[in-house]
C-alpha cells in the first residue's frame, strides 16, 4: 500500500531527504492518550476546525493529531486577513503548527501562508508542483502529508486551475472515518470552480471529478475552499446525486461552464501575483 507513495522525510527543523516523498512531522514512538477540551473524532485523535473568511467566503481548515505529544497541526487554505485568528486558535488548542498548505493559487484572496511563516517560525508552506508557485515544499499526486499519525493524500484535480489538488485523509483503522476530502475549488457544494482562467479546462475538471473525487467512498465528507450559500460540508454521494453541473454528461457540463458569463474576479490581479510567492509576505524571499 505504501509503495505507491513517494516519500519526503521532514522534521520540524531539518529536511532529512529530498529524494523521498512523504512529508512527515514527528516520529510515531510515543502516543499517550491526551485530554483536550475540543471536538475531535477518530477516537480523539483528530482535531478539526472549519474556519471562515467572510469577504471571499473562504474556508480554512485546521487539522491536528491530538494523540501525539506535540499535537502537530496544519492549515489548509489560510487567508491573510485571518492569520491572527487562526494562530490564536492554534495556541489556545495547544497545537504546534507545522504546515500551511494551499489547494491552488487562489484568485479571490491572498493566501495566509507567507504571514503564517513570518509569525510562526518553523511553519512550512506547501503547494502543488504543478501550480508553479513558490513554497517550501511541493507536492505531487500520490504524495502524503503527515502530521503525527494522520495523513493527507494528494490527488491532482486540475480544471479550475492547472495546479489544483485535493487533499484526502487516508483510509485506515487509525485515520478519520468517514474520510475527508479538501477539494479546493475543484468540487464545491452543489457547484464547482470556474474554468475560464489560470489554465482552467472544463473537460479536465469533469474528468478529474469523476476519476479522483467521485471514486472515493460515498460517505467521504467534502470540504470545499468556498461556499456562497451557507453550506459547510457535503459528501461525495450527495454531490454525485445532486450537483447540478457534475451530474450532467460531459458535453452538457462543458456547455454550462462555457456559458456562465461570470465577471472578471475583482481580486485576481492582486491575488494571483501575490499567491505565486506565498502571499508576498514570505520572509525568506524578502531577505534574499
Ligand atoms: Fe480558486
């Protein structure tokens, strides 16, 4: 099972190997039961929070392994405006933030990864290699991002942008059940990301949703990067049944996407250049 993954060994302070493809936080030698007064699932192992940024209707997700003594944590799709809120929560929950990861180069808000790196030294930014954006670590399909004993698998889901990925919790007895898919803007609740800029392709999006997301167990929880109608979570089965775009055949889907007549994103000229370099606040780039 593990052989299909490439490994990149990584610790809080040191890259141990650039040739392996598992991104790991801490060794798994010591796993005491922990007490934390916060909502967890998976027998208390996973700490999970869904956070919201209202101006861009962006969801940021905080995940951590509460069973590990260091409580390693990561943030998916942080926003620059809410970095202080996110860091306060990390502190209050007693977590150690290891990674700030993006599902893609966003066009509607500036990522918080650069700010997080400057305010919480040691945090590493992660984005897909296909995005061609700047980050500390680049992931490719099949890679695993490890935090404690929990893992996110990287699935390529281009179509909204060329470099979009979906991060999926792994299948396994010690992993969260049901599984969770952080779909970015590829699959939204009852919708999907637009495909008319940043290397987007409706054909590609249709195919990756079919092959990379709708092949997951139907009870897999779908957590998108945005919602504009007040939804917070869906499931793969629900979207296969009720998504008004992706339940159509491919030609109908392509027609829908070609005729959305969406306006030019108001933040795109600021957000995309900033997000290509970790939100411009990357301390290392300023120093160099
Ligand atoms: Fe996007």
